[in-house]
C-alpha cells in the first residue's frame, strides 16, 4: 500500500517515513519545506507544497494509489501560536480541511493524525488518560483539538476513519543517526542542552524553579521519536484491519524534570553544561505525564527505547555528527 505522509520532512514525520520504509511500505511525502528538510526524506518521493495547494494534492491522489494518509504537516510552536493564532487556524485547521476534502473526494478514508498533549491544557490528574477533559491553554492545542473534532464528525458523515495520536515530548533521533532533530530556531529542551554541550550556547536557562515538583523545575514525559514512528505504523495496521477510529496518548509514563534532563545530558556527553534559573515560561504546566495503556493494549504498542539515557544518547550522536543540523 502507498501511504501519503504530509509533513514528512519534519522531525517526527521524517523518522516515521524512515520507519514505514523499513517495514516495506511505499511512501509519498508532501512537505512545504518551510520548516522541514529535503535531506531528511530518505528513499521516498517528495512533493513540495502546502495543504492549501489543491493542485499538488490532486496530483498526488491522481498519480499514486494512496491507501491512507499520515498527517503531520502543521505549525507547532506554542508561543508563536499565542502571538499569531490566525496563522495556526489557517494552516492547521484550514490546511487539514483541504486535505480531508480531497481524501473524501478521492475515496481515501483512513488517516493517522499527529495530535498533542497540548489538547489537555493544565491536567486534571497525573498520569493523563485519553478520557480526561480537553481544555487547551493555547491556540496550537486548540487547532489540534479542532482537527480531532473534524475527524470525529467526518467519520460519522463520510466513514473517514482516523487514529489521533497525542504525543507527549518527542525526543531522540534515528539510532543510526541518519536523520535527527533540526529546528530553526531551536526551542526544545534536549536539543538546546546538547547545543550547550557542543559549545554553541553558553548556558541553559531553566524556566522556573518554583513549580510544585521535587526540584522545582517542570516535569515532562520524553518519548523516543522512533517509538512514536512505531505507533504510526501500528495505527495504520489497526485501521486496515479493523477500520476502527480511536484516540491514543503516546508517552513513556515516566516524568523527568528539566534539572534531571540536564544532568542526564551531562552524564551522556561527559561535558560541562552550565545552567541557571530564569523566570517561568508562560503557559507551561508543572507536570505532564501520559498514561499510554490504551495504545499498548489496543495498538500493541511497545516502546523500544525507554531509558532517558538512551534517548539522549541517540540525540547526542546526531548532534555531534551534524552540529549544524542538515546544513553540514
Ligand atoms: N525548557 C527550559 N529551558 C529551555 C527550553 C525548555 O527550561 O531552554 C523547559 C520548558 O519550560 C519545559 C521543558 O523544558 O518545562 C520542555 O520544554 P519543550 O519546549 O522541550 O517542550 P514542551 O513540553 O513545552 O512542549 C512539547 C511540544 C509541544 C507540545 C507540548 C505538549 O514541543 O509541541 O509538548 O504539552 F505542545
């Protein structure tokens, strides 16, 4: 079967393309390359274009026997979404609307959607379950939740079956370091800490040390990007086998504080990494940890890289080898 991966040149998208190819699937990628990297797409045809570009969608659906879509393409910076919410509604919600219309038009009725823990907002309890209330605290999370709802109603109306995967904190890189994480500018914790290990930054700012956590810094659930990729593969298989829509959290079930992440990076890299405390970053919940039992039970998901050391080691391998990301 041929799978269309939108946003397949981005961080999680490109690792998923790699994984699907390794499983023997045919993959076609659509990416605007505004944030994604051509070099990250290994062994798959790449169409450059946006979801609002009807011509490129028509071309793909007419040329390839697309059986299902894995949909990553989106803007995904929480802070930017607060500054410019309409950009997020236009690209994320508007773009997905076009994609779904084309899917229905061409009779492609299966989609795996890249959702986020940001749909929960400030959690009611830890670990977070899929049945917990969704109350996003930023437009990014709102747009992802709006798309989940579009998918729910499209299932009912058109029989468009969907699996929504709510990721917690994606981290790490391909264990062989063929591809990795490269955002410009970088805002995610682990790559920022590794940039400091490489001497590209003087120090790390720990955003807040007065949260109600053991050491006062925020706690997050870091999950290896290849384990996320595995979940997309299993979701495609599940859709093909059962035609059952569903929503699944993807996390490790373990939380690490910012301070613990920095300490792990020091241990793995063997380098001095300076850190000091800065004010809280607006909108950061104190603790986000997933319950992923549903994905384990219903999708048969079994994360392979469960130790933070290992996740950081894979990220470090990529950063050392490609200190300037794909620009090397
Ligand atoms: N942090 C620092 N210093 C930095 C960067 C980050 O202390 O220089 C802290 C943040 O405050 C946060 C933690 O490190 O407590 C992790 O921050 P990231 O920016 O790496 O990740 P987030 O948890 O903020 O965001 C991630 C995804 C979002 C998604 C969100 C869901 O990147 O897309 O999880 O909650 F919306």
